[in-house]
C-alpha cells in the first residue's frame, strides 16, 4: 500500500518482522500473526505543496492543468526532494534538496512536474528496496491525496512494475480506524470484510506505455546522480552503493 499525504508511506504485509540496513520498520499488524513493514518518505506531498505555495501562486487544480505539455523539456530536469534530509532508502539527515538541469526553457509547470517526478522516483527506489528484501510486489493499493490528482496517479502507475489500484475513499486511514472499531463492536465478523464493505472501490489506475520506458531511463539517471549529491552533504551510506 502507498499512502500519499504530507508524507508518503509504503506498507507491505508479512508473516514475520523484516529488518534491513535501510531501516525498514516492522510492527504488529491489526490481524494476529501478521506484520506491517513500513517505510516513510517525509518530504513528498509536502515537497509539492512547498513548491506550489511558494513559487506558483496557483491552486492544485490550476497547476495540474498545465502539466504534461512539454515532456521534451523535462528530459534533463531532475528534482531531489530532500527538503528535510534524505529519507528511505538513502538516509542522510544532512542532505538537502536540489534541482539539477535547470535552463531558461523551464517554467513553473516544468518545475512542478519535476518535483512530482522526484517524489515518485524516491517511492520507486523504496519499492525496489522492498523487492531486495524478499517482497514480490504484484499489486500496489493507492490512497491519500494523489488519488485526487489523476496526473500524479498515472505517473505512479507508469513507474511501478505492478498493477495500481486506487481506493475509492482517499482518506482511508479514517476508514481503517472505523473498521477496527466496527469489528470490536461486533458489526463485522473480521477486518477484511469490514474494509471491503466500507471502502469497496478498487479501480485500476491506467498507466501510459509511452512514458514507462522514458521514466525507466530517467529513473536510472536519477539514481546515478543521487550518490554525488549525498556525498556533497557528508557521505553516502554504504547500503546505497
């Protein structure tokens, strides 16, 4: 699951706790015998909101209308969303954010889209870390603010090698709390049936085949640039090499 808000949080479910050098965080699941394995990207939705509120003067809807019109100008433009330090899986609290590849041809829409891409690339790197630790990811359930942004949701779907499903209610944390309470009160026989009844919609988010290869190439370049940027701020943790 990917929960997209101020922070973006990934959670996978496992039958045992899993620890990694990159600090995957295990905790007991609400269902007995299962564990939630979490990772957090704290500068995610907050990074986009920082850029939008300080540099565009536009609301979310107006800004989204201007995205996607100049893909050719985005090819060499990168944003590393480390506004409060590098997060999972390349932890470096001293690191700071950066645009790389800026030119006179770039305006607020290109920069906004680069911020969105940078956040998605961090999420993509985090998903790769899950795979390195034994998770076979075949489906990603999407919730939170990105569900309200068709452009960002499609960008996510075009960057992951699995099916992406959008929960019908973006504020699913509230639904989860209500489901737990419902099971406790005996209104539902178990947590699974409670969630299915209260948040049933799982439409598949479409991905764009023409962009998938372009994103894959750009992600490779993004990861090539990250160690140099991290080393500029005091060294690269060994598990990123």
